[in-house]
């Protein structure tokens, strides 16, 4: 018991060989460049970059135009009665 027949060993060998061939074929298959697969993704990335730049610019201009003055002490922050 435990011994494989010649036919069983041949089947196992062929199955392993096919698996190895499939793995090698998948790894060696050329892949398309990221920009050529989906042109919409490149546009989406550009839109996101522009949106971030606009938000940062608006925040910078708002901060400099409003000029927030932080009080030096708690007494200055309290309303005067």
C-alpha cells in the first residue's frame, strides 16, 4: 500500500507539468502599460490633482485675507462687559 502505479505517477507528473507551464505563461505574458489600459483613469488622476491644488490655493488665500489674530491671553478672549 502507498505505492503508486506507473499510470498514476504519469498522471501526477503531467498535472504538475501543466501547472508549472501555466504559471510560467502567466508570469511571462506582457502586461499593458497603466496609461494605455484605461484612458479615463489618467483623466481622473489629473482631475484629482487639480482639485487638491485648487483647495490648497483657496485655503492659503483665505487664511491670508482674513488674518486671524490669536489672543495673547484668556482675558483678551473673554467678552468685555
